[in-house]
């Protein structure tokens, strides 16, 4: 959660009134290389969402994350354990391992009942857009796909794009806030803020 990208994204989200709650998976906290079992990962997501709900019960709650964090959040949502969440945000959904295109990692998304925002770079080797676009299309209005031109999985853009990483982070934050504003509001007391875990 202290990775520079996560810290910079969190700061940028704050500029558009999106509060964040960052957390660690146990294997990262313990500095192990091998990820925890899927059950541990989804339980960690569920615990983070419970904490966010307790800390900001009067704010609409989004959940999501970068890469595997986003995927584990979507799996937890598909299992029905994120009841208070109004939407999911994926900063680089890892549809498949690099150079091994496939859609198996997206099969559970059909069971997710809340809106989903996919923020994806055109050079992301973890998500061939030729595969991700049809996945989002099949999900219908629940899925919104936002493409970041020339961005890779870490949202670094080519110099030829005429943009820098800070501008891309601003785009990610503004797109997230704009998308969140369109979500149904049933429990919001503060309409101009969102909490994401």
C-alpha cells in the first residue's frame, strides 16, 4: 500500500473528493513473494471493506484496487461478501498473465451485481483489449471501460503521447470521481465525497 503509484493515486483521488483506505494483503505485510491463498485474499478485501464502512458509514463506498487487488475485490464481490459496496473500480484489471491471453479470470464478473469501472492502458500486457472489450460488453451497463492511450499496466505512458504520469493519474482520479457521481445514491449524506477501499 506504500508503493509510489498507490500513494500518488491516493493523493490525486483526494483532489477530487475521493477518500481512500489502503491496506495490505498478509503476504505483502510479511514481505513474502508468494501471494496468499485466494480465500485469504478475499477475506482481507472483505475486512478492509468492513473497516471502511465503519469509518465512513454515511458515505457511498467503492471498492477496488490495482491489478491483483482489483481482481480479488471483484472475486469477493462475486461471492456476495461486499454488501455495502456501491461500485467497483479496477486500476488495470489483470485479465490474464502477460503473453498468455485468455478470459478465465473474468468468468466470475457475471456474478458481480454492482457497477464496475475498468481503467485500462492500451499497452497493458495483462489485459489484451481485444479480449477485455467483449468481456465488458457482455456485462452490459454494469461495466464501464475507460481506455488510457499508450499506458502500460503501471499507467506509464509513452513520451510520444505528449503526456506525463502525473497527467495520467489526474485522468484516473477524475474519471473515477465522474463515474462515481453517476452511481445511484441511497445512503449518501455527503454527495460530493466517495470512499474507496
